């Protein structure tokens, strides 16, 4: 069954018990990465996903086709580092050809930027529309300590390639960490502005593979805003909707800064996101300990209406099981067993 036929026959949206309509699917392409950020994974001893469990391009597209028919309009490619997939251009090309009932699919990507100069022109030609680059510091020594790799110059080359590509909005993401980069927040914003990008700060979340997260090391939303207000006048930007980042305009000009306060000011009530891990597990929340396994469905029988119906059933079960919020502040909160690299950023 072609994607167009399936989209016409199954238009029902993915709505959970709290009336949240799900339009965004984050697709992790690999758990592997070219960096070893201290808040994400250990330097050595990682237990990588078995290669035979990693979804193929055909399998990713099969799931995405069903999701698009159910109203998903944005597919964000993540990892690990998605640019480590040698078939990344083909993935973008095939996903960008999908249509939801409301219109064409939008393809976005979150990357560390290291391979962007080599592949970005082909990605744009294939249909990539939006880009986020992860960069926690612009100090070379600090970058090497934080990522355990001396690759800052490569990331900066990637930022420049993205700036020159014309992809907008271009966003740069940084995890704000006490005693690590909290003295550099304003400098990061200035760097982003100089590269026609939006700086977005993320509160550090309990998603490290080593389970060493300590709330006392997290720089809060209020602390971030206080630091930035020393250099700029900040004015809230209205109309956030379901976006994870709150935005503030800098000195009344065209540039904005964003803060994703998942811990101190969670936005669960407007969440419209689901996640697909690189090994075929659906997750309805970044912090969930429940997963819905699509791999047996994708690797049984032949592609067709029956298998599409089963994928749709798993998608809807996943959405139906979504809770009102992530409950990080609940005394009984349990950190997900998987680290961020294995879940997908």
C-alpha cells in the first residue's frame, strides 16, 4: 500500500487521555556518537545497541508513513549522532516525501555538527528544513574536557556551514551546568547571534548513562535568565504553543534566546512528542520507563495493510499510555534505564 493510499484511509489523529494531539516524532538513528559528553555517556565501557537491532531505512520509513497518516507532521532525526549513519541523506530524502493529512512532512535534525560541512548541501537538497546544533562551550580546553574529544574546531566549522546554508531557524543547544559553563552563558548567546542562530539553554536532566545526575549541579531557568539580563534586556516572546523552549527577545531586536526548563518549569501539558529509538522502541516521554516494541512487528511478515494496521495499533497504545507529566520532582521518580544517547535527543 502506498503512503498516499494509507494516508487517505487512516486520518485519525494520535490523541492521548489528556487531549494532547501528537504531531512530532523524534527518530533516533543510532546510539553511537563521535563525542563523549560527560552528562550523556561514559568515556569507555558503553554497551552499544546490537547492530542487527538498528532499524533500516525501509523500517524507519514504514513507521514514519503510518505516523504521518495519523497526523505526525514533524520528524526530528537524532542520536547519538545521526550524521554517523552513512545512509542519512537517503533517510532525509525518503522522509521528506511523506505527507500528513495537513500537508508535507517537515524534517529536522539535532547534531553535534562535526560532519555538517561534508553532508549539509546534500541534506538540504534531500529536504532537510531545520537544524539544531549541540554546543555547550566555545572554549577549546573546556570543550575537550566536557566532550573528552578535541573537536571544537570541527563543530565550529559545522556551525559556519549551517549559517551559510540558509536553513532557518538555526538553533544552537547548550546544557547549562554549574561550575562547567555557567560563566559562559552570555558569550554563547553572543556567539549564536553572530552566526544568525538562536541560542537555547537546556536545564540538565537525569538522562546520563551513568546515573550520576545531581540536581545541585543544574543551572535553573531563573539563574540562566538572571545571567543574561546582565547584558541584555529580555522581553518574553508570546505564543509558545507546544514548543519546548520559552523565548525572550534581546534588547527589542530581531534575535531571541530560548530556555528549555524541563525540570523547574515543565511543559508537559502541551507536549505533542513521541520518540522512536534506534532499535525500534516507541516511547511516549523522554523520562518514561515504558517502551512499546515495534521491532517484532517490522520483522514479521511482509509490508502491507495488515502490518501498517499493527504499527498504527502500537503507536496508539503508546500514546494512550502517556502520563500527565514526567514527575521528576516526585520522590518516587526513577531515572530511565537508558541514557540520552540510547533514547534519542
